[in-house]
C-alpha cells in the first residue's frame, strides 16, 4: 500500500509531475539534473512519437515511462518486479492520468515464465538473487517474457535496466528482436552481469548480429555518434539509422533546466 508520508510532489517536464522523497534515487536525480540519465532520456524524448510503443523493462518508479507516455504520448508497457517500487510507479501514473496509455506489469522479465527471488530494500539496484542470506530482504516475484507482451503491438523502443539480468531478458525476446518496428534499444551494460556469470560482450555480439550498432547521443546537436563497443553504463543500440535520424530531427524542443534540447 502506497503512503504519501515523506513524499513530495515534484515537477518533471512538459507538465508531467512525480512523487519523490529522499533516497528515492530513481526519481531524485531528475530534480537536480532535469533528466537523471540525460543523453538516454533525451534520445527517448526526441525519438518517440504519439502512438509509438515503448517497453520499459526495469521501470523502477517510472522516470522513463512518464517521459514516454506523459510527454511523448507513446503507449508504454512498464515491467517492475518489486512491489513497493511498483506501488509508487502506479501512483506516478495515476498522478498524471496516464492509465489509458500505460500497462503496468508487476513482474520480472526473463527467459522463461516462472518465479524469481528479488532483493526488496536496495532501491534502484534491487536485483535477482539465487540464494538469499537470512539478513537480506527479499521476495518471490513472477516472471514474464518480453515475447509474451508483443501480441497486441510490437515496440518501437525498449529500455532494459535490470541490474545484470539483461542476458536473460534478451533470451526471452527472440521474436521481439526481429520486430521491424524495433529500431532502438537502451540497455545498461556495466558489468553487473558478472554476478550471474554472464559475459556482457555476448550481448553486444547478439545485438550486432541483429543489425544493431552502439551509439552515443548528443541531445543538443541531435547527432548520433557510432561507438566501437558498448559503454560503462547505458548504451543506445540503433538500426535503420536513416529513419532514426529523421525522427530525431523532426522532434519538438523540450525545455530542461532552463535550456532547450
């Protein structure tokens, strides 16, 4: 059950608001920097158009979902496994009356349907655990595959931020990776996969084999610069770069912390 105790209403951008409190790192970065993952969020703002479909895998409390559906007016499927985090995600969607543009799924994404154990007290770094210590706050959560979510519409953009479990998410989206509409993926590759024995270079190879190329985005020039490999945090993978460039250049300007992008 969500309680507003300790939470304050904060302005985001373009009339979108959110609830946040001290220690809620999935949102408070937006208060101080406008967009807490500036290049990646700006790419989303410039790329998505009304009616597009966005999958927010590891949605946390909704920063990307609020931008996609609240600002860009895209349709979002947001997947978040931890119940307390999910409750705040729901409230942020209700706060902005975005229920008709979002489907909120209280589950984890993985290779197969089933259940997984998650930490529950690590805010934005909650993650899958295989053998929890007695002192570790945790909960069992259901698992869905991304492929199971594309029946009523294939995504134009996917963001995947699942604290090292990205390999298993991709293993459950074989059909999705083939979708013609899917031209961009924002994915966190920062070495967290090591905790599960995953080699994140294999993710890079998989995406390249599906004709995705890693890029860095400059929101002020609206230019994508090709990278030799993935970065140390989020990386934007794109295919059909000509189409994407046209989308980026045609997008309206957004005012962030007094500056227009």
